[in-house]
């Protein structure tokens, strides 16, 4: 596939299935294309000589050459139409027609054929079941929607066509413009990742926004979005967040949504700014396309109204931002400038009798302070304040300083003209100060995302062959599950485990115990016995001289409990000093969209009752592993809260990375739990293990 | 003080300090009063014969009798002016003039004089430092603001004048009307509670809204608001929620804000619906003034757009609401009615080709289902959907059914006329489906608040005299602190404590131990030694024969550790079976605004690391005590999660109430901690105690 720039900027477009029948999709698209498009438009329809005043051709072969074919023929002949486009060398195709994978097995088969044809001719294909694409640069509107977009620098993709129609109708009302728009449809060929890549390279796109219900090829998405987001912010609604929403999404699109936890992790690791509403999406987009990112999160608030100033401060308290602490110099300057009753501390109260000029002075003083990263003006209507004058001032000051400035002009009609001035000069203005704060927060969030250190995951020196051998043992098991007898797997990947071994005779047990200092723990090992403790299958603190008898006793108990259980043997293990550390859990599993994931949490109630866990998509880098520790609520316990000895966090971070490497190396591992991994002051130790292997994948 | 109805509906109003000087507050008020007011307006000014065409009087004594005096004279003569009003029998006064407690000690003294005069004449006084009051019923606008309010059924109070000006400007733009508005100013006499009481009795007020930064007389507020909220919803912004916000509020109004935790509890117990933004406040108010409350929280969503349907479902998943599960009958009816590709399950997809009539059918089917409590229509623009027709249909259907219906017409200009139709028929409409969901959530929240069982707090039979005697012991202490030696206090209030006593000789210790089955716990008791364990001041599992020596050893250690420590004695206590229960914490403290508060949480890391605690204002009723258990995240542990034996929750609930009674009975208790209170399967036991007493209050 070539770059997608020709898709949005073709010289000549064919509408395959063009017609002038009233109310038809073919007519709507042709009409939209005729409206503003710079290039040529060619209707294709064997049954017409002309359509809407344009010469109509029987087929693409008869027509002058085109770069983009928009296909609206009935579903049964779409594949043929696309093949013909391929034959004629058309690289870019948009299939509007519905009736493919969204409708059942027959449609799905049709979609597979479509994919084959597209691959054969190496085509960029949008859809099927798309409402089309737009690009305001060339005036291209190849959709059957009722509205054309205004020009702008936001590019917009959506898996829901109705969402595009609704947003366009609303955005036109709000004077919000776009660069490119694409209705992704069924994503038979091109998907969200392709457009993120394209728009990341597009100098005319300042911000990428989108509505998604699912993401295919999660890893590719993460890698692409991560790179693009260094220069171009990506703001997405990913719906189906809640259980009910996911169900609704799956009945709507027929896709399996994957777990919200995986999406949350994946979108975050991808550097995507995730939002939940249309308002947020556009507040973010507007802010990110027009304002510099703040170098600090410390905000100055300048207001003529005490109450709204307090509300703004609350909103800042709720956000990732903080109120700036002014320097002594700033405070002095404010002291000289403001009337006595004014407040020189942040939020700065310029008082109800402040004319616009007093706002200018106050704003400039705050922006001169190196400790201020952004400024928010909060103004209530008063007898002396001219909102338009204030807007002009803010526009002026904004040009002088390299910090974001946002306004909350708190009024209705009286602020309208000022709002237009602000809009023209790219200063976002809201009635609600909380929205102004949220928008500055978006800039700060993007600053951090764009400057992330994308360190490559470490490549530890591990014994992959030995790991494979251990995993292959699962083939002998009905349920492909392994337990403590596979502890060596951890050892092969450099995760510390207690000394010991799984043995199958009392003599062997004794000899393992002799090699271990002090008493040992002995556990029955059987794929058929899941809850060892319940049947007395665990003995703690066994002295070497008692090991022989203990072995026999464990086996007898197991047999008594479950006569047909297959006994692998008995694990003889060094006593772990659990008191010296905190029990943590590290898990691996596999998401249908994002692949391997690493889970981390504290053991016991933290996982089971408080659900205090975090996941990331593997492979994870060292900074990502470190973040996982910060992500859990109970992290202070690992850091030494309540007089505990702090755990060796470096060892935890390393273990997370080593297990991430294991998950990436062996897609065959479907699930794996190290529970507990004891994190003590001098390192970690994996005490117990369970995993499930897909032996076909080995 | 009489009722406040005369304040908002006077026959004749005097403006004391009326003037025609351009730009003056006196002129602005007189002009506003002349505009729409039904009654008479009398300017008072000794230096004028007439003002703005009205006869002007030298003083109230010379003027015809008035019911309301609006005072705008300079601060120095306000008290005299108000006294004169009192002499003349004027019951209602609004003091606009600023320069009182908000400006320092001189102003504060002036405010105290003002209060005395108001009390002397039993006057209803608003302000000082108020922008005035409005009432649309009589056309009264006794403010100096630039805008008059539209008529409506929402009454609105604010501690910030600028907030009123801003909101009015905006509300007029949005066609939102009001019944009464009051700028509370410094609340020298009348405060928020007085207006809640007044509007609760006012048949023309459907909803009370307000902006507050602080609440005085918290208990009175709770009792009043609780009663009013049974019939009239109260929606408040209480700002200063965050630490920074509270600081900003206190520098703005000079009031001490009290703790956010106390406000959160107090507002909740008062039945107030708390919101954070102006948008939320009006969304709530609009919804609550026009829609019935839903009998169930199960919502039907009817949409022509899959994507927006999923977003709506997500918003429902985030809220207190749920998606309704349709009955089989409903599903069948949908099956017959909808095209094959439609979705008969909730959210109902009537498809992109649905005309307005199909929405009507779908809406009616859902409302016929007894399992549906409310309906949300989510409609994207399509070629076949006429938004205005849809609006008419929704208005129709709404009249037939007693369930709330809300719409999200997702478009801009194309929805404008439809939006007006909906507004006129009282159906809230939003672009964003999440806002529609939030509004239905407001109704559900209010339904629960208005139907709360306001059970009176239980009155347990306690030994108050004995409790007082124990508290009086604190008088002998420098720091007024008591510890385990005051355990009897708990006993006097019926909270179970381990057997045992505090003794001051080894012999006495022995005799206490002899009366206790099994080994005992011994702890040094000294007001000077806070961390007993650190100095080896606790001995666990002491057999009776070792008690004598243990006593001497404990005292020796204490002396060695801190030679000047005053030793009260040694506590000899039955061994509590901590394994049998879960450690909880019950605390009491005192908020400057709300008075006594009860705190509950699980012990150890739950309080110290996870901060998983909840508070309520005392006294608490049984349902409130039960709620406290539900409020903590770790509640499942008490209920028997992870194979624990469930704790005796009734005993915990009773203990919370008994300690609430203790806090209410003894305002002298500043702080008290029972930590731990062990909650086991057969009851609770208080193991340790610390309290601080304000002996002046005893």
C-alpha cells in the first residue's frame, strides 16, 4: 500500500454506481463531490449516459483515468467493481456499500473476497459500510452525509458513521474545522492505525481525533501511535468502556471488544489522550491545535470575582495542575499595582471595579513570573468591564508570551462579541472555569506524553531453550496446566525462586533437604489437586530428619483424598522468610487485541477484595515497569509505610520486565500467575506458580 | 423574625440612600426597581427632593410606610439607617453597603452593632455586602446588577455576588427563569438555612439552587434542609472543596471553611444534591423542576445510531442507573415492529433509516414495560429523520406516561427548532448523551433523597453520670488527654470492653488477673508515654503467677525510659482474641461548622495507607450507621470476604450509634479514638482508647 495522501487529495474521482435517483446514496455522493471539489468527477454507470450534468461511463475501463474510486453499487457486485478498479490501476478505493461482515456469514465471506482483491492489487481500501471520506484542502466530500466540513487542522476518524454526521452538524454550528475525515466502516483493509500513521506525516494535520469501539492489531497500534504522538496529539473516544457499553458495542459492530483494562493500558502506552465525551474531544482538540504546551503545571488565575475564583481553584485542585506560587517579586509588583482590597496571592483578585486594563497588567505580571506555566482569566460581568476590550487585551498578550492563556468569560449574550475575538485569535473561552482548567490540563497531559522516554524493553540474558523444555511438559497434561513443578521456568528467566526441587521419592526428598540450610517446606505436586492446603498437602518447617516420613505422609494423604489423582511428586523447598517481605502478585495473560499483558498487584485482600491491580501491554520497558508500581494504591506499603522495611523495588521492576520478556517470547503462555512473589528488602522470591500453556503454539 | 415572604413580595420599598448620580449603586437599584416592580418605590435622601422622577423623603419617618428598606448609605451610617427602619416598623431590610466584617476589625465591630439592632427590632436582614434580592413574581429587582431575571420556578441564593451576575447573564441567554434570587452577602442575620426554610414553604419554588462557600450552624442546616428536601430538591455548589480552594475561599470571605469531609457528610445527610459546576447545577434544576422522578433506575435507550448508543450505554454504566432488561413481551413487540437489522435489545436501534414515527412506536413500547423507569432518545441527523417531528412526538408521548423522558438530539443548527419545541414542553435536550444520562441520574438521586427514612437517632440507656466523672479526670492532666484508664467511659456507654482494670500496685494487678480466665495483657498507663510498645511497655500472654513481677518490670522500664514520666499505673486486661475478628477504628471529633462527627474505618493500613474511612455528622440514626459500613471500600472484609467469618455487623452499627450519642452528650470531647475496635462474629470489643477533653465544656 502506498501513502494515503492520494486518498484525500486525488486528481480525479470516479463514483462507481453514480445515479440521479432522488434519495439515493449515489446521487448524494455525486452532489457532494460536485459542490467544492477541486478535481474531476467521473460517474460510472452502464445504464446512464449522463448523471447530474456529467458524462457517465459504462465502466472504469472506458473512463478517463482516476486516482480514487468511490463504490456504491449493490453488495453482490462490489467485489467485481473493486477488481476492475485494481485492473485499471486505481490505488485508492472507498466502499460505501453495506452488507458485509456486519450482516452475518454470507456478508463475511464477501468481505474476505474483498480483502483478497485489495491485497492482490495492493489497494488502499476504506470500508465497506463507510459513509465516505472528506478532505477540506481539496474540497473533497466523498460522503453521502448532509453537511460539508469547514476548513481546519483537525483530522477525524470514526468507526461509527452516525457519529460523524452528528459531530459535523454540531461542529459547523460551533465554527470548528477539519482537515480530513474518514468513516472507517468495517475496516476490511485500512484501519485506525493506518490513518494515525498517515496523519502523523501530514503537516496540515495538527491534531488527530477519533471515535473507536475496538482496535485491531493492538501492538501495531501502540507502536505507531506512540511515535506519532511525539509530534501530533491523538485524542480518542474509545467507547464500550463499561460492561454494558462493551456489550452494546459488540452487538452493534459484531466485534469482540477486548477487555477495558487492556484498552486502558494500551491507549495509555500508545500516548493517546483518552476522552469520554464529544465536548471533551473538541475542547482537547481546539486547545492542542492552537496553544503551546506549558513548561510547568503551575497556573495563575486572574479574576474579578471571588466566588468564581474559588470554583476555578477547586477545579485546579481536582486536576493534574496546581496554583502557581508567586515569587516575592511578583507579589511586590502586585502589591503596588492592585487596590488594597485586591488579593495579590493566587488566585489574583483584581476586584469587581477592575476595567479591562487592570486585567492586562495583572496578566502580564503573572506571565513574567518564571514559576507560572499558564494563565486563566476568569471574568464576571460588571458595570466597568468591557468584555470585548478584555478579549483584545488577551489576544495581544498571548502574542507576546509563550505560555497558554485561556479565558472563562462568565456571561451569556454580553460575552458574545468578545468570544468571537478570542476565537479568531485562537484563545479558548468557556463559560465554565472548570472547562478552562480541564483544557489547560489537556496541554499538560500532552506535554508529558510527547516527551516520554520511549526506552526499548531490556533484553535479558535468559535460557529460552530450557524454558521451552519446561513448557513442553504441559503437553502431557489434559488441561495444559503447570504448577510449582515448573518453577525452573522462572529460574530460566532469572526470577529468583527458593532453593529446592520437585522429587518423586522420599529418598530424593531427603537428599534435596540435606542441601538446604534449616527446615524445609514440602508440598504435594499434582495437576489434579488445586487446593493443596485444604487436604493437608503442605508441610511447613520440616526438619531434615523428618523429610522421609513427611514425603510418605503427603502422598498417602493425597491418595486418600483423591485416589485417582496423578501425583507428580513432592516439592521440597527452602523456607521463604515471608515476614521479611510483602506478598505481591505478578500475572501474565493475553488480550485478543493487544496480545501479552503483565499484571501487578499486592497479594491477598489487595487483589481479591480491593482489586488494586494494574496492567500493561508487554513488552514493557524499565520506566513502564516502574510506573506499574506507582499505579497501585497500596504502593506505599512497598515503600516502607507503617514502619515496614522498604522492599527492593529495583528487584520488583526487574522481575516485571523479565516476565514481560517471557510473555513476549512465548505466545504459548496463555496465563501465568506468580502468587506470591515476596518482595523483601534484599530482593524478591517467587514462591508459587501456576500457568496454562497453549501447546499448539509451542 | 417573621416569614420571609414579605421580603420577596413587599407592597412598598424604600431605597435608603437613593440618588440619581450616574454610575452610583443607589441609582442602579432605583432604576431596577422602577423597571418592573408591581409595588411602590420610595427614595430616601435628605439632600434631594426628587430622584429619577419620584418624590424623595428626608427619612423613613417622613415617608409613607414601607415593608422593605434597601440600604445603600455609606458604611458609617448604615447602623443608624437600619435602626430608623426598625423604629418605623420595617421588618425587612437589605443592606447593600460593603465595608463590614469582610474588611477587618473595624468593619467587624460595625457588623456586630448591625446584628444587635436587627435583633432588637426582630428584623429580617439580608447582607451587608449584598448585591440585593429579586423576585420575578412581583417584578422586584432590588439589586444593582445589570440584568433582570426571567420568570421561573427556581429560587437561587449565593454567597458570591459576582456569581449571581455571571449566572443571570448566562441564564437569560439560555431562557432559564427564576422565582426568587438572593445575594447573601456577609449573612450577618439571614443565612442559607433561613432561605431554604422559606423556599421550602413557597409553593412557587420548585427547586432551590445555590452557591455556598461555607455553612454556619451546620446542625440547623442539616435539620432544615433534610425536611425541605422531602418536597423541594436542593441543588448546591459548595466550593472550597479542595485544599487550595478552601484556602482561596477563606482569603476571599474571611470565613474558616471547615473540613471538606464534614461538608461532604453534612450536605449528604441534609439531603442536598451537591454539584460542582454551573452547567450541572442548571441541568439538575431544569430536570427536577419539570420531570417526574423515575420509579426505577432502569433506563431504555432508543437510538438511530449505533455509536452514540454505545456512548450512552457507557454513560449509564458510569452512573447510578442501569440499562433496563426488557420483558419477553417487549422484545417480541420490538421484533415485530423493527426491521430485521434493528436491535430489539436495549439500547434499541431503530436504524439510520428510521423516520420520527418509528421513534414514537419504539418509545411507547419501552414505556409500556414495567421494568423501564425512564427513557432516553438519542438521535443523529439522517436524511429521513425530521427532528421537529420527533420533538413533537416526544412532547406527545411525555404527556401520556408518568416516566421521565430526555433527548439527545445530536446536531447543531438542524436541531434548533426541535430543541425549542422540547424546551416548551419541558423535555430536557442535550447534544451530549452523557449529559442526558446525568440528568436522569439527578432525578434518581433526588427520588432516594426525598424518600429517605429520617429515623430519629436511638436513645440508648447509658450511664451519663459515670461518664462525666471519668471525663472530669482529664482536668488533672496538663494536656487534657485520657487513655486506657478511661475505658470505663466506653463501658458507661454500653460499648463492650475486655475484662480488666487499671491498677497502681503489683498486688492489685495480681488480684485483677486472678479474676480473669487465662493469661492477661499488661500495659503501662502514663499520660507521658504515648508509644507504649516502643519502650517495652506492653506484655502479652502473662500467666497469673507472673503478673506481680511483670508489673514491677513494666514500671521499671517506664522509669528508665523517661524518669520524669508520671505513671498512672498498669492496665491488666483479658487477652482479646484478635484472630477472631477484624480490627476497625471508630473516632469522634468536632467540626467548627457541623459539630460532632463520627468516623469509621478498618484499622492499620486501611486507615493509614489507603485512607479508607467515612464520617457522618452526629447524632446518627441506625440507617445512617449502617450506611457507614457500606461506605468503606474494605466493607467486604467485614462481611466475610476471603473465607473470613463475617463480623457481627449489628454490633458495629450499635457501637457507632452509642459513640455518636456520647459525642452528642458531651461537647467536651474534642477527639476520641477507639483503635482498635475488634469486630468478631459474636460482637465487638474496644481494645484501646485515647481522647482529648475540653474541660471548660464539662
